[in-house]
C-alpha cells in the first residue's frame, strides 16, 4: 500500500497497517509520548503531528483519515487493527504481555505496553520503525495461524452474556488452557495459542465489541460484555462480587477479573474444567440467546478479530 498522510484509503490487513505506521514515522518524525498535550484520547494524535507509537498505529488504522465519500470494510479493518496491536504489544513486552490485575481491559493494557515502550529513555524513530517492521514478519505467520482450517475469519453476533461466555468456552477448547501470569503461551500468537481463562474471556469481550459500521442490533453486545464478567465472577466465587464501600467501578471490574484469573490459575485446572465453568456461568444468564444469529459457526470455531 502506498503511504500518503492525505490518503483516505485504509489498510485491510495487519501487514499493510504496520508498514503504513512505519512509513508515517519515517515521514513525520517520532514523538516519545511523554508530553500528553500533543496527544488526544487514548494516545492518538493528528495525522499532521509527529506521532508516538499509538499515534502512528491509530492513524495507520484510519484515525482522522476516514472519508464519508468512501465505504469501508469495518470487519477487515478491525481484524487488522487487533492483530497488529497483539503482535506489536508482544514484541514490545519482550515475549508475551503479562496479566496486570490493575487493568480492567486487556485491549487498553496492550496499548499501554506499546505506549510505554515508546516512552523509554533514548527511544528513537529508527527504533520505532524497526519494531513496526519486525512485527510485519510475525504478523504474516500470525495471520496464517488465525485462518488455519477450523478457524475461518467469521464475526459472530454475541448479544447476550451467555453468548459471550459460550464463545470463551469454545475458544478455550480450541486453543487449550494454560495457567500462569502470561496471557498466552509464548510459543504461539495471542489469538491462537493456549491461554489463561482470563485471556479467553478477554478475547470473547473483544469479539463481542461492535464496529462503527455495524447494524443497531449489534450494539447490545456492549451490555453483554459487561454482564458476562459479572456473571462469571459471581459463579466462580460462589457469591455476588459486588462493589465495596467507596469502591469505584474501575476497581470493582479489576477485582472481578482477579477472581477469574485466580480461579483459572489454581493448580491442576484443566481445559475441560475451564470450558465447563464458562458454560455453567452462561446457563445462569436469563437473557438467553437469539433464535437465529446473523452468522453461525461450528463448536470450536474461533472468530478472527
């Protein structure tokens, strides 16, 4: 894909997205991200400013470059952005992103890992470009693994908490469960390697997140994602995991995530036990599932996102 800061054409695969981000830094220069006044929400920046790591990644993915005169394939864009972030975050972390109970969202945690890498003393634009281009080579292998037989690139409608938890159960059965502090097996890729129970839930929550171009009925997934964590934590704890006096929603969500991580990391916890726990929690979801989802998949199939 040809680089141009004025282009409204967006990359629909992770390799092109990472190459565009590298070219953006080469063309505009590199900012280490320490001066937050140069950045907007979530670390993004205007396409006309010197970008940091997240700024280059976001502008490459379309931040500030979309045009109302074009129609975009949001499924492909979202898949490319997620795969690019997964690979880049693992590289920046030096292997695999570690679980951090203080974070309430793995996606945002991965963004912070990339941002912190760019803020390290002495970090240069050449270093940033090299990391983006190293990620390109890994992404090619990761994309092949994500679309191997049995893992077609489907997006499923997950409008209830039960649907989200069932997706997590199918994912853990597909890739296998491994306890520990690392989100997934260092020998694999974030979406296809054996992972922790909390990581499987995080993948389900991301799979449920609607894209900007989705129809209105997809937006029920936002409520479902929040309810899924609450239902699962309550099921594993054997009692409601409610807010303590003076506790913020952020801290409550982090505590619920810690319950999931701790239960899944107990010695001897098997893949079958984790999948069964997801499904038992799903059975407590009173909302139920839709009669006919927009897209379906065989048990064990995973969505590429």
